[in-house]
C-alpha cells in the first residue's frame, strides 16, 4: 500500500529528500508539497499508524540536493510570474483601491477662484463632489452668477446665508464661485475647519487670456488692437481711476486675493501680503502643472482618484490664443509685478511640497494614473475627445458662455450611454454657469431658477 502511495506521488527521482531517512512521515509530507498533491487527514493518520520505511520504499537514489534546487527554482518562477501578473494587470485592479486615503475625506472647502487660471475646471471638480456627496454649496443670491465680484465679498451675497430666525448663521460645505477674498466675511458662511486653497497661473499667460476674454469689457483693452501694443505703452490705455472695471488689466490675481492691484511692488509690502496668503491658504496650485496639482490636492483632501479627474473646461481654441513677442513677455512681468511675485513665490513652495510629500517617483506614477483614467473617461463619455466650438456642440445646454474675442470650447457626449453613465458624463462637461444654476435649483427648489440668457439665443 505504501509503495503504491509513493508511486502516485512520483518516482524516486521526484520525491523531495528534505526529510531525513529516519523520518519517513516527514518525507511523505514534503513529497506531497513538492508535487502539489495534498494528503487527506485520514491518509496521514494511516501513515502515523503504519509509517513507511525507507528500506521498503526502495529509495536509495533520492537526491536531496536536486530536489532542493528544484524547489528553489519553482519558488523563483512563481515569484517572477506573480510579479509579471501584477505589473501587467495593476491597472485592472486599481478600481478596487483607487485613490484610497487614510482618514475621512475633507468636505469643508473654500476655493478662491482666480480668473483665467484653469479655475473653471477646478470648480467643476468641486461641484461634482458636492452633488455626488449631497453637500451644500455657497451659491450667489437670486439672479447673480458671482459672489459680488469685483467688490469685496460679503456674506449676504450667498443665497440662504442670511436667516431671519434666531439662531446661528448657516454654514456651507463648498465655496468656489468667483469672489474677491475677504476673510472675515467668508468665515461667516464657512465652518472653522474649512480647507482653503486657490490656483495661480504665469501672469504673462494670464494677462494674454484676460486681454482676449475681457477685450470688450475692460476699458484698458477696448481701444487697443493687440496686447503687444498695450504693453508697449500701458499707461496710455490704463486709467487707475476707472475703478473696478479695469481689474482684469493689471495684477488680477493679486486683486482676487483682496489686495490692492495698483500698489507699488515694494519689498516690505509684497512680503507682508505673501505671508498673509501663506497663513490663510493651505495650498496654492499651479495651472501650468495642472495634473501634478490634482495629485497633491487629492492627497490633501483625502479624496479618491475619480474625484479629481476632469476634462479641460472653458478653454479657448488655438486660433484665439495669441503669441507674445519676447519683449512683450518681459513687459508683462513688469506691468503685473505683484502677480509675478505671487506666482514665483508659490510656484517654488508648490514644488517643495510635492517633493516633500510624494517624491519624484510616486508623483510620476500618480500623474500617469490620473492621465490614464482621464483617457478612459474620455473614451467612455465623449463622441470625440477633441473639444468643439459653440456651433459644433449639438446639445445647447452644454454650450459654454462666449466672451470678448475668445472662442470657448466644449464637448459632445456619446449617444449610446446608459442613464447612470450619462449623468456622470454630463457632470464632467457641464459648463460652470449651467452647473451653478443646476445646483441652485437643487438646493433652493422653492426659489425661481437662474435665468441663463445666452442659452436662449
């Protein structure tokens, strides 16, 4: 019987010799592991009662060294195969743990939405998170679309913030519409544990975008043919006494933070204001490095990857982007000297934080994952991954607002989406004015909806 059992386990050349000859039961156990055949408990009890003897098994040719090498080779092959599987299929497994972070996600957030800095894409991310998690958003009152901009923010600019009944004022989870920062008033509508962040862009590119977008609005831009011409003699067109209409023409980001955009760039003044920003804002993102910004933001907010994946919104077509002459770029830095100092300072701190918290290797991996996921969602949602101009967008509700000489692009969705996927995709491409109006109707169903006139034309 014992001989037949060992024959089933393999001939004497395949039996592991890891057990000593005086331990036949251990020999059989090792042989069963080596060959992948597991013995039943009953079989092992039988062996204990009538243990086989090596002499009866006729195993004089067992080669313990050969079997030991075979086991090592088998283990090495198993490790290699497992590593190859994980390397090849790790992205298939990521939905199971994508973006998992330690601790609860941050849900009280104030985003200072600066102008022409990719902030519309960030706003879409925050709106989606608010709607998905049933969070409240601080939205403009009545028919307004901004929170009092360009005047300093006041709490009364928020719908529902002022309560007639006795009790504490209402607090909101998310604040992200355009406003001019005014901390005491912001604190009246946001919780104490609010996470404050914003985004900056190279002032040269920001000014170029503002010139195109606000060409017909800012007095300084109306009567000059090009930004090159404006920068050659800015004081011939810019009148500081023109008031708030000219905020888009000089140091616009500095102005959005609540500071004087016409102040001289004296060192002591600049340093004091930069310190003010550092004390209040936990994070300042950089538009030129948007994907890296989203990786860091996700870590700070303890969100999942899909929460920060977004399509580019409110972007212009290539034909409405102008290329500045080298001397104009230098003039723009001097003209917007306060913005330039703001950008330089927080660009440095942004990269210092990235490298301290993630490191180059992890940062590259997470950026790659974010971009891959964006491509997946684009293939899932979009009829064509390339953005479309106003007349090419078939669904009027998805057409973005057009301003100045800018040709603002949007997207067409695929026609074969199921209802759940359609809702997800619609949220990702919905322009900011339409999304704000949508959230307003959800939060205040008893109030008249926002009237978006440009969609009616």
